[in-house]
C-alpha cells in the first residue's frame, strides 16, 4: 500500500506539472495535442508501473527515486538539474508555439510524436523489467551485477536511448517543431551524464570494464 500511495502521488504531481507547463503557457485548454500526449504518457508509465508493483516493487521504487536530491555525486546533481530545466523549457516552448502558431505541424506528425513518446517510455520501463537495478539515479549496490543480455546486448545505456526517443517525440506530439531545439542541450547533458556514470561503474561495478569491451556502443548502435 505504501508503494501504491507513492505511485498515486507521483501521478497526481505529474498531472499538475503538465497543467502548469502546457495549458498555462498555451493560454487555453483547447489544445488537443496536449491532451493526447498526457493520455499517452500516462498509459505508457502506469501500465508498466502496475506490472512492476505486482512483480518487482523494489525495482519500481528505485525507478521512482529520481531528481537532483537522489543523486550522490555533485556533478550528477548539476546535470540532472540542467536536464530537468531543459525538459521544462521544451514543454513551455512547445505550448507557446501552439499559442502563437509558430509551427504548422500536421496531425499525422503529431501522432508520430505520440508513438515516439510511447516507444521511448516503454523502452525505459522495459529496461527496468530486464534489470531490476536500473534506477533513475546513479548508484552501485552491494550485490549488483552487470547485465549483458537483452537490450544491454545492443547498447550500454538502453534507458537513455529511450530518453532520446522520448525527447524527440515530445515536441512533435505537442505540435511544435521549435521545441526540437531543446533536444540539443538534452543530448549534450545526457552525454556528460553517461561519461561520468561509466567512470563510476568502471570503478565500483565488477565486470563493467569487460562489458564495455563486449558492447561498444553507449546510446545508439553503430553511432555512439
């Protein structure tokens, strides 16, 4: 019941954040792209969360332990703070785009954006299902082991791959091309986070250095 309460509270706070970041700058609730996005986002997070709540609540709790406060390393506190500000700016700018009509995004493209949002979130949650130690913050636990199969056999950070897909999908789903501008700082911050995380994992997680030799790509196969 305690985990259910945390999950419900997280959902409520998320909806409040969406109202403030989307409908307030849009200046209207007549913003169908935002409503569809919220439904897609909610379903794409709640369905896997309910599954984890029933099968692996510890993994869900790790996933919900997020934000600058949850990070132990000072550099990661800064990185996450910048990432969250960039994401918030993406939402606000996309909503302003809707309000002032800077972009003319076809309905089909908006729906493609919703698909990308669902795929990105689904991929991130699939990582948690495959690796119960996958957390939103960077940490190494005493009995943690290197996962080398499944999605981890393709790239070393499949959860972040999901984040990239999500970042690309959000502005499109909200009917904004200009919102894609914030993908650039998002990718930069993500690259910095990955390099710092790999330094920690190489030092504290047994077998991780061998794993980096086995799986060469960090984020996108045959790219990086």
